[in-house]
C-alpha cells in the first residue's frame, strides 16, 4: 500500500527519487502513465500486469476495449529504478502533468501519483473537502 506525500526536486536529467519506503515494492519495475487529473500515475509492474489482465478478461465491447487500451498503454512507459532509487520522468508525461523543477509524489493506495506542486495543492484541498462526503455516502448504503 502506498501512503503519504513527498516533495522532491527533479535533477537536470529529469530524474526524481522514489521515496525509499516504496523502492522495494517497485524493484521489479514501475509503469508510468497519464492520470485523469493532470498527474502521472506510477504502478508497480505487478499491479500494472494485474490491471492489464483484468482488462483482457473484462466484458467491455471490443471497440471500447480498443479505445481504453490505446488510452492506457500508448501513453505508458516501463522503467526501472536506477542504483540510487530514481526514475527518469519521460518528457511527454512531464509535459502532460506540467511538472518542471519540483514534483509531489502522493501515495494513492495501490499506486503513486506524481504531481506539479501547485496542481497538487489544489487537488488535495478539493479531495480533502469531498472525502468525508464520499465516506458518508458509502456508510448510508
């Protein structure tokens, strides 16, 4: 489980450290792709494989599955941590998320999210404001 929030500087080669407590989980590789809210999503190789298997066994119509596969897999990058626990953020993903010099890495249960610092602050405020409403709606079921 990925928990917490971490701020890092991106070096001149576009590399960012992965928080030390997550490196073991990501030692087999990390898959980066675009997130819904202008962030980068980072999956462990195992979680990415599980998601891919779920999609191929799903009941989506073939045309919807093709579109979903294009959206997820064409924008994905498979990477390995270097000897210092860093990954090089691919330029297309950095541009998509508006990440320049600083990045916030946020745990999101089964994956990590990498954010532009200002966008993260805004999204975090909205998420925290709505979280209790969402929890309360779950409790009413």
